[in-house]
C-alpha cells in the first residue's frame, strides 16, 4: 500500500527557516515523480513542483522559484520542501503527492495528509 | 502558463440530482486533464485522468468528457458523500495548473 506521511504542523516567525518532509512507503521511491501542492487558507490548489528522486531532476513552477527548495533523499524515501526565510504569505497547508504513473506530467494519485505551516510574528 | 477556468464556482444541489461542472483551458491540452475531489479538511482525491478515465475504485456515477480546451465532470446522481469541492488540473505542460475549484453544496 502506497503511503505518504508528512511531518507535523509548524508555527514559525517571519524570517525563520523551515524544512518539512514527506516519508514515502509501499513503492520504489526512486522511480516515481513526487511533488508539492500549496493550499492557502480558504483557497484553491497550487502546483509547486515535482522531483524525480532517482536523479533529483526537478520540474518547478516559476511562481515559486527562489521562494522554496524541493529536494529528496532516496536513501530514506523522503521528499522535502524548504524555506530559507519565511513570510506571512507562506501560511498554508502543503501537500506532498505522488504521481499516477512514472510520466512526469501524470496527475497526483497518492497524497500525504498535509502539513499546516503558520507564519506569524 | 496554461490558465484553467472552472464554472460554476459553486452549485447547490440535492441528493439524486445530476451535476455537471465545466473546465476550460486557455490553450489546447488534448485530453491531458484530471479531476480531483476535496472534502473539507482532507487531502484531494484523484477521480478522473486523461479527461475520461475513471480511477479504479471511483464510483461509476462520476464521468468526465472533453478534449482540446473544453471539459466537463458529471455526477449522475449526487450522493451525500459527494458534497465537496472539485478541481480540474491540466497535465499537458509545466507548470501543471489547477482550476479555481467548484464547491458542490447541499440545497
């Protein structure tokens, strides 16, 4: 059974750094693209980007470029989303998700439970 | 970026009703479209991919159609568990973009 288990909720101050994680199990981690989706409070879904853990190839959304870093450690089947300097506007739920097939444009079939990130002074 | 526009933004319906949601892409995406359902407080759930392919385990009352720029999701007989927000997503080119969502509410 494919499972994606995300790290817990975080409360941070503006300017702080943060790295959230997504631990995958039930499949060969290095052979499927895995990505991140943002959902701001009361808003819709935003595709942030995906990474292929086999070679760390990334397809990102230019809207998020320079704001976050997507990475993965295939030795522990875990994907990450990282900020170096948080802003209040980063307050959102962040979902990790695995694609339906190994095609990089495949939709997301499996989802983590979401990580709520709250940035407030 | 390809813009995805859903309509309506919300719809009120009763159990047993037929509901259709539409999604329009700002350029031709062939049949590279997916539909998701999101219940309050839950992660999205993939329902349909490649415009009309029903994911295994999804009830057959859900169906998708369309190609090019115009797509639709139909729920043939609304059930209580179907009250949720539905999103389309284009899977044609990066960045993969979502529509703004359609909330299906109880009348």
